[in-house]
C-alpha cells in the first residue's frame, strides 16, 4: 500500500480521485507565475501616463483590491474545493443557471482578451528586439496573428505540452522583472535615478488626483489578475485549509512588492512622457539604467517569453470552459468535439482563437493603444466576476459544512464587492471601448445560449441548464 493512501486525512481535505501532489512551495510558484506577466511588462508606461511619476500608487491600489477579493476566494475554495471556480460559487449562492452561465462566459471572455493583450505585446517586443519598423501596423498585426495561431497549435497538441511550457515561461518572466529591479538598484547607486519624480502626481487630462488614480487603477488591475486561477488546484493540494491562505496571501504580496519596485525604478530612470510611448516600457528602463551593458538587447526577448506565458494559460482556460459548457449543452454541441488523436477540444480551441484574432485585428487597426484597450477589458470583465464572488461569500454563509475551512472577516467581502463594482463603472475614467468589447463578447454568449436553448427545446425536447456546474472546466475528460 502506498504512503499516499496511508497518510491520514487532515482537516479540510475531502476525499478526491486526484492525487494531492501540490505542496506549499509548488502552489506558491503557481500563484506567483499566474499573476506575473503581460500587465506589468506592457502597461507600466500607460499607467504612468495617467498619474505621472506616482505610477506605484495604482499598482498598490490594485494590489489591495486583489488581496481583499483573494480572502473571499480563500473561504470559497476551502469550502468547495472544485475546479469550476467562480461559476460554481455563483451557482451555489444563487442557483440561477443563466446567471451561472454568464459568469462562466465572462471568465472565458477575460481569458481571450488577456491572451489577445499578450499577443499584441509579444509582437511589439519582437519588433523592438529585432529593430524592425514599429510604426508598421501591418507588420505588428501579422506577428500578433502568427503568434496567436502558434498558441492555438500548442493547445491542440495537448495540455501536457502547455503545462510544461508554462513552467519554463514562468521562470523567464520572473527573471525579467528581477532584472529590471537589479538594474534599477545599480542605476540608483550610480546616481542615475531621479526619485523626486516618484512622488509627483501629474495628469495629462482635466482630472483631479482621485480620478487619475482610479483611471490608472482600472488599467493596473490587469497586472494583478491570475490569483483566482489557483482555486483549480484545490483538489490536488495537501491540507488546503492551511496551505491556500498562507500561499495565496504570500504570493499576492510578493507580486505586489515586485510591481511597486518596478514602477518606482521605471519612473525614476525614464521620464513619464517617454515611458508611456509604445508597448515596451521596461526595455527603455534597462537601456537607461545599464547603458554600458547589452541588457537592453535581451530584455525584449525576455518580455516576449513572459507575455507568451499569459497567452498560453488564458487560451488553455478559455477553450476548456467553452468545451465544458458545450458538453453540458448550454452552448452548441459542436464546440464540445474532441480531436480523435490528440484528445483535445479542437473546435473550442478554433472558436476561441477566431475571437482572439478578431479582437487583435480590431484594436490594432484602430487608433489608440491596443494593449490598454484589451488589458482594460480583461480587468473590467474580471472585476465584474469578483463583485459576484464577494457577494456569494456572504450568501453562502447560510450553507454551513461539517468540516474546517477558512473564514474571511465579514467586512472584507463587503468592501470587496463595493470596490470591485465601483471600478467597473464609467466614473473611474475607463475608456468606452472597453465596455464595447466586453458588451459584444457577452452578447455573443447570450446569442449562443439562445440558439442552444431553441435547438434543445425544438429538436431534442430538452431543457437548457448546467447539469454539473462543478465540472465546467472540462478537465475531467480532456487531457
């Protein structure tokens, strides 16, 4: 008999068919790797453009929002350790199938917009790294499209390849941010940093400081998302009641410190106006901070690998959610088809890739920053989901369970719900294009639901509802 079977049950562990192979260190690495990525690599300059030198302030506000919401996730994940995340919590709290579907589709949409953001940032860094014409819209668009097709090919090949690539890319993206911090320290000791700029609030529009910070936070929050994906690991984590709170809080804390340091050194080394130009701000930072070293020629390629990680993770998640909803017959069944050889949901992968290609083409060929538009839309969608999750915590207090689980102070989900909802509102200065993109994506989901409802009722005499909300990820069938 194996030691895994002999090991006694600990408080908070439910029996599961999955092997509990994830310990504290591995979970911490997963959480940190999932948060780090496109946001800080591509949007630091955009955030600085909103508030001036105090670019660290929006990142700290976003960190606080993420931390408060993380406490709600901790209560729910230790109470209901299943892989469906927000959709499952919504269903248990409200029991309305269509609302559960909307939450699941919103999460899926955020994955596509996040991956599209990463694709555009990948193209910008590749152009910068090879010294190509960054003003050529066609060139940047072609590279972004080619990269997204490559991500789709990796996902079609299999989740095993995707996960192995994720481990490598996580290490690369972390090394890139640590490199920026080390270059900042090196430059500061050499007297090249101007820290007086770091405390200057300077807005380019007719806004007071409060509105400038809220507008920048609405964008910076994109850099803090990802921690919620860790709930999918609950069934495979040792002693989740103790492990999850410690590691999630530590992980978010680590990323918050890294982001604040990166923002401080970025503004101290590069003037805000120059930092906000283009989609490769951190390359400018290392170029100014260490001009005698060839670091600036390497940084674009590090950033490429970092944002590639975000695209890979999010497109993997989006396609599996579409597959899971199709298998439960709330989306057209064709989206649930599996490749006979690779055993991957190839139709769902094609579907999500087509949407991503459309978004990339739309925002790249129009005026304005594609990275800011797509990253802001991702934050908008997830802030809506986090609002629902924070409310669900309070509602589910009426559903006690007979085992230990983490309990967050009641004030935190209340504050979290109010703050997350506030940051979805136009009063924050959020660009209207983000509402347009989010609206069209959710409208697509509603149309697909309606078509499936009509087909189920007319052709099969079936009701349309989520039969197993705790299995929406689809991971139980596809490998």
